[in-house]
C-alpha cells in the first residue's frame, strides 16, 4: 500500500503508457511545474 501525498510533497516518478503507445514519465516529461493529473479508472 502506498501512502497519500500531502501538501508540499514531491510527486513520485510514474511511467504511464498513452493511448498512442508512447511512455510518458511523470513528472519528468512535463514542461510546466504546475500540472493537474486526473486518473480515471473507466468501467471495470
């Protein structure tokens, strides 16, 4: 189990595969220091 982030915590590095098949590594591949990330699980 991972722990929740608190205000001021650094976002952990996460590798995601896009729908185009490319790998996006957060936060390294983002150009802005301010970003909103929304995880949508869809229908299970």
